C-alpha cells in the first residue's frame, strides 16, 4: 500500500512479471520505468492515469 500526496492509497502488486499500481477505484496501470532520478526525488513512470480519491 502506498500513500499519495493527495491522501489516497495505491496498491502495488505483481502481475505477469510486471509491477502494477491499482487506485482506490480499481484502475490499474503497469510501471513502465522505475527509479527515474529527479532534482526533487525519484519517480516511477506508469502508462495509465490512476486516481487517488
């Protein structure tokens, strides 16, 4: 379970060898690129919009 900045929750699971993020409404998207270093932290790229609330 991951907490978003907006106070929502995302659930991380493995599906078919891919890391998937699922939002509170059931929307699901795969992580396509992990550990992208930025000046203010690290991001993980997904190819789907997930909603926090």
